[in-house]
C-alpha cells in the first residue's frame, strides 16, 4: 500500500512517493488528458491507496486523473491555495484573493519555507508559465507570501513568437551578449526575459531589505540556471518544490 503526491501542471504531471518528494517522476501530458499506461501500471504495481495533489491543469485532466485513481481503488485529494498554512511554521498569503493563487505556487512556497527556514525567498518556477514569487519571514516561525510575477515560460515565448510573426522560426540557438543571427537573437531575448524577471524581483526584495535565497525549479529552469548561478551566490536548484509543499501539508494533517 502506498501514498503518492501529484503536481498536475499545464504540460506535465509530476508525482512521487509521499516520503520521497526529492525523487519525482515526470510525465508530459501536453494537455491531452490521457494518462500514459506506464504511469497507471506503476501506480497499480505500487498499490497506491492515497494520492494527495494540487492541480492547475484543466478540470478535464484533473477529473480523468482522479477517475483513474478511483478505478484502482485509490482516493485522490486535490488541495487548493488558502489564506494561511499552519504547521511547523505559519505562512500567510498576501494575495488579494488567496484562493485564486495557483495551488502550485502556494505549495511551492510552503515547500520552499520547509526547506529554508528564516530566510527571504524568491521562489522561481519555470515551466509552461514562469512564476517568480516572494516569501519573507515576519517573525519567529512566521512567513508571508508577498506576491509574485507570472509570465510565459521559455517554450511558450518561443511558440508565441513563431506563431505571431511571418518570418521568425522556432529558435533553439545560443544566448550571446551580441547575437548576430535570428536564432541566437530570439534565444537570447527569451533567456534574458526570464533572467530579467528574476533579477527584477531580486532588486525589489533588496529594496525592502530582504536579499533572497533564489529557489529555481520547473522543467525550463535549466535554461536560466547557469546565468543565475553566475550572478547570484544564494541559489538552490530543485527538481520540484510543489511536491515538497504537498509533503509538508500531508505530514501536518497526519500529525
Ligand atoms: N530545456 C528546455 N528548454 C526550454 N523549455 C523547456 C526545457 N525543458 C522543459 N521545458 C519546458 O518546460 C515546461 C514544462 O515544465 P514543467 O515540467 O515544470 O511542467 P508544467 O507542469 O507544465 O509546468 P507548469 O506547472 O507551469 O504547468 C514545458 O513548457 C517545456 O517545454
Ligand atoms: C500561473 C500558473 C499557470 C503557473 O503554473 C498557475 O499557477 C495558475 O494557473 N495560477 C492561477 C492564477 C494565479 O496564480 O494568480
């Protein structure tokens, strides 16, 4: 009998055993709503009885995942963002409508605090969309999710440029300081846009006296990681922060 964690994103489903969020498995669903037979076999083989997850994918994909789990006799609970997380520490949301914050962002923030206590954090998830969120400590064991930025992820930027113009290709080139061809110009533009989002958010945090540790996660983070590491000392690259957050929440519930 096993319990698993699920981070259902817009292009990929990431899952891990409840006790092992450091070792996630990824399955790219590309919004198809059809789960790969291999995942199903694996879950069945493990004897999954409980799945704890969060989703920002379409209702249809969330529904079909839940249905599949129920067909193998497993319960699936989807968690959403809340005004406050109370556990080993307290995290308050500063979002205008906390329940409308993407659940992946909320659990990534919880996971980040669980990993790095007492520090200002910039939680960067570069996936289908890029989200750059600020969390600061406000007292002993207390933190606030200050807010964050949402932008297209690198792949979406590339697709958007190719789709919206007549002469721009889908570019996979090099980032250079002075690009001299279209492919490198696009690649550099996209990488620098992602870097700019992070750098700008760091500066805003520094402006309120909170130099952050930068946490980088998500399928597209490898695109920016080398540059961020070059520029900032305090960088932590993670496979998945959302699963960490979910594990923290479930641990708290079973306390
Ligand atoms: N090397 C890469 N270069 C550019 N983009 C990449 C790279 N590797 C993965 N990606 C992109 O990252 C995205 C997938 O990221 P992730 O695994 O975090 O999934 P996701 O669940 O779709 O994210 P989200 O939670 O934003 O929906 C896809 O858009 C994919 O094309
Ligand atoms: C921004 C994404 C797409 C990132 O996965 C997701 O967190 C989402 O759909 N959020 C809802 C809107 C919000 O967070 O304000």
